[in-house]
C-alpha cells in the first residue's frame, strides 16, 4: 500500500513539474488578442461597412432598406424608431441582413407597449 501511494505521489509530482499544458508560453492565444479601438460615439454607417468588410463574398447586391420596406416588409412601426440602418441582400434570405435600430425614447407605459409590438 505504501509502495502504491509513493508511486502515485511521484506520478503527481511529475505531472506538476512537466505541466499538462500542451501550448508553449510564447504561443498563448490570449497574447494574440488585438487591442480594440474604444468607441466613444456611435457611427452606425461605419459599423455596417466594417461588418460587411468581413463578409467579402456577400457584398455584391447589398441594399439599404427604405422606409416603406422597414414598415411593410420588416413590420416595424416607424413611429417607434428614432433611427435605423438596415442593409440586406435580397437573394440571401436573411443570412447577410444587418439591423441597427435606435428606438424612440420611452416616456410612458404606452410607449413601452408600442415598442414591444
């Protein structure tokens, strides 16, 4: 019994000394995280451009939604929206759609109910 306990202790010490991490310290993925720019003011149009810059093969045929499309096709009540920036591709069926929406201010419970619809 003492022999097995000693063998187990040697095994545990060997693991602690050698380490279980297969990634060398110089290749730590956490070190590769890029510093992101801190945004102090929202720029929805720039955000849309940056989003679509990463979707290289899905940038042809992009369209900005009109007021009529936002109301009739997408089902938004325009009175509840202060601003909207919606870009979509007709042939992609939602896979490339991006909606950036700023709702109007909520002043009364009735405003909240309207926004929830």
